[in-house]
């Protein structure tokens, strides 16, 4: 089937919910993907931060293949070794106490919301103390509840009525945060430490540390959404480690399975036993196939030398982009291999198309930001290749 026929069949059979790029990907190897005609592209998207170890990473492929030949799904009514091993690794690396598996980032965030509300209800029995506070310009998922948790009005259009019990605060506004958290109305504060979808915007460290203390002082759970920032993306296994935080709850997904769908909620000592038998559940969460993939990812990304290499490459990448002599670039920001290049809303889609013509795939974030989420295995030579293409475009 040629590309034009493929597009026509797609249009006839799939809901048109995506503005797809004009490329049909066929296969990949490392940080390079190939279209149907065999043309190569440097992949700076990694499936929107999912393929943490790149494409066709042999230990991951082998682990998935072995597990697929044994058992892919068993349900959580049974013990399975991969699920338990991955949970132990997560808790050790994150310094958390217990794990609940989900299938996606949105589901992991829903799990955090449920735990926060149950914690508050169990302790205070106050129906006025169940609201979840999030940041304006945040993004937490596309389910009805996580859509309302998302602090961007344009995501809320067309889907009313939403689940109640969410409120918003301006990022980096310590005064407003103090006023809200001191009111006794909140069960939890949920934050991305780098706001990815709205433009790759790291939070101010002073605000983050103030938030941690305010949560502790007011017995509000500190909930860190690491769906995009987690699993090595920012140069630490979890971004909260860069901020020296001790969160009560952490969500993760995307890179955790290296391409296989899996999410997780990580709970501290304070929240580890909030959920009891029957309070929450999942059919596919933590299945042996996904957990086998997660074990390989954690064994690789959890290595301190690997993480230090990610941090170094991220700084090198950002410094190289900043060195491009172009008025077109308005800002470069990010952390590790999560990078945003501000070019303005009138230029971003055209720039992405020009980069594709140069053999480089990148993403959009917010209204005018090019977002880079390459595999964590990206080499410095490939960074140089990407920057050379950017010089042509910018």
C-alpha cells in the first residue's frame, strides 16, 4: 500500500482527532526511524517521550519476546514475578514505599487523585476538604477528571459537565499558593515540575520548595505528575529529585515501559496504605508483558552513570541551540533531554515541516514552542546533526 492510499484508508476508518504529520513511519533503530520508502529521520520525539531507550533496543526486545512466549496477561488476582520485581525497583530508586500500577499517565493521575481524596476523608471526614489544586497551564490527561485537573481552558471546551473538586493557582506565585493551601479546602496539590504540553516550562525552585513546606504545614498531599518528566527524562530518574523534594505521591508512565503501555502511582510512607482491598483496581495494569519491559528500562535508566550522561547531553543540546545565531529563536529552556525552543505561534508548524524536510522529527508544545523529547540514548553526534538542521531552518 503506497502512502497516498494509506492516508485515504486512514481518513475513511479512523476518527480525525489528530493533525498527523505527513510521514508514515515503518520501523526504527536507535534514534533513527524510517518511513515506508526507507527515508531516515532523526527522531527527537520518541513517541512523545515514550521510547526512552530508542527503537529496537535489543535487551528490551528480547525481554518482551521472552515474556510474550510465556504469559502476557494474568490479572491482578494472581502474583506475577515481573510485576513484583519492577515495583521493588521503583520503590528503591524513588525512595517510595508502595506502587499501584495503571495503564497510562492519565490513569496514574486519577489514582493519585483518588488516594488524596480518600486520605483527606479518612482523616478529616470533611466534605469541604476534598479539592485538588493544580497549576494554571498544567496538563494532566484526557479523561474527564484529569481534563478538569488540567489548568488550560481550551482543553475544557465541549466536554461539560466535568468532575467537580478542582481548583487552580498561578505557577510560581507563592503568595496565592499560601492563601489557597492555608484555607483548609484542599486534599492535594498536583504539579508537573516542568510543564511540558504548555511549552516546556520548568518551575521556579523557590516556588517548588515553598509548595512542599506549605503542603506539610497544612497536611495537603504533595502530588508530583512525572508522566512526561519521569524515567530519566530530566537527568534524574524523577524530576522531583532535581528539586530535592519528598513527595507524598508520584505518577509516572510514558518512558516506564520503553514503548509498552504502563503507568504507576508511587506512594510514600504517609500514603502507602490509604487504598484498601476493593478501593481501586485495573485489568491490565502491571501485566507481565508491560512489567517485563519496565524491568529492563529501570535496570538501564536507573544507573547513575546513565542519568549523568542524559543530564550532560541535555545541557550540551541546549547550549548548542542557544549558540545558533538567529533572531528567530526567542527562548530555549528545559531540563535534561526535555527541551523547548520558543519560535512563536506563527512559525512553529512551518518550522516543524522544514525540520522534517531536513530529516529531523520534533514536536509542538503550547502555542509557539518546538518540543524535543529524543530517546535518552541520543548521541552527541546526533545532537550535532539536529543542530545543523536547525541552523538551516532558523
